[in-house]
C-alpha cells in the first residue's frame, strides 16, 4: 500500500542550548575535548622521547621549545587535560560498577573530579617549578 | 529456534542468516581495560615529568635508561595508543557522517595512533638498549 509522503513538520528534540546547564553535561563535553587534546599531545611526547634518544642537540632543541612561554602554556594545558580526563574517566568506571548513579551522586563526583583535576594541576606545576628553582 | 518468542533478531536478519559478529563489545571492554591500566601509569608519567623538569640531557637519559622507568613507559605507551585509537574512532563515528570521509578519518586515526605509538616505543627501547 503506497502511502503519499508529505512534508510534515515533526517535533524535533531540543538541542544543546535548550537544556539547563548541568555539570555532568559539561563534563561529558570536556571529557571528549580533553581526550582529543591528549591525542594531539602524544605527538609531543613522541618528540620528547625521540629527541632524548637522538642526542644532546635534538634534546636541547626540544627543551628550548618546551621552555618557551608558548611551550609552557601547552604543557600546562596538557597537564590539566590529562588530570581532568583521568578523574573524569574514573567517574565512568564507577558508573560502570553501578556506583554513584543517582543524579545527586553523579553531580557530586563530577564536581569532585573537576576540582581534584584543577588542584592537582596546580600542585604538579608547583612541584615542577620548585624543581627548576623558579619558586 | 526460528520463530520462538526469544529470538531477538529481525525477520531480515533471520532470512540472511546474519547474527552478531560476536565482537561488538570488544572496543567497549578494551577501552575500560586500558583506562584501568592508564590511571596509575599516568601518575607515574606526571612524576617522571616533574622529576625531569629542567634536568640536563645526561640526567634525563639516565632516568629513561632505568629498567623500571623503561618498562613502565612501554606499558603506558601501549595502553595509551589502544585507548586513544578507540576514543578517537568513537568521536569520528559520532560526527563524521559521509562514508568516504568517515572511513578515511578512521584509517588516518589508526595510522596516527600506531605511528606515534611505535615512534615512542622505538625511542624508549633505544634509550634502554641503544648507545
């Protein structure tokens, strides 16, 4: 039975801007973004290891770039992305184990992961700059 | 069997004799397995980075030449490239719709992941054994 197809304006599900902001929603987006950032960052890790294996000259070039203000900015971002993705990822492992799945618990561990990542990023950089004698 | 109330397959799948390829959950499980491995290894990685901040060439080489550091680095690289390949493929499959672009992106993703991973492994092994 051939039905006549006609253009009907069906209701569409609301898109991102319609929803109220929730931390779990933001974390979901940031988890992907930090994941993609870390993906690109592995090229820098490869550069670091290859430079070290290649010899003092190649390593000096890497250190010069890494030590520049833009290099430091990228490394700071990489540190935060790694820690945020790490703590955000631990949340997923908890949820896989059916732990903290209520909306309230999900919000709490999401804020916890966000704050833990920020605090540890600062701690790591405090330690690193102390090592270098800057602080 | 066929026609029983427990058969979840569609009539088309039944006719074509197509069932599950039995590997549908492989990436899902592997993503979580590598995540469990990476969690402690990334702490090792951050400690290594802090320890080597501002270190000269000889010191950095000595650290990476240490067997324990080398083995942990190998573990991290292997777990990380598997994890990141799956993660990026999921993102590609979500957002890249056109079949050609999708498959090319997935191929590029695989090449990048294994390329970077093998480069890291080569460097770590050279630091461990090479002169």
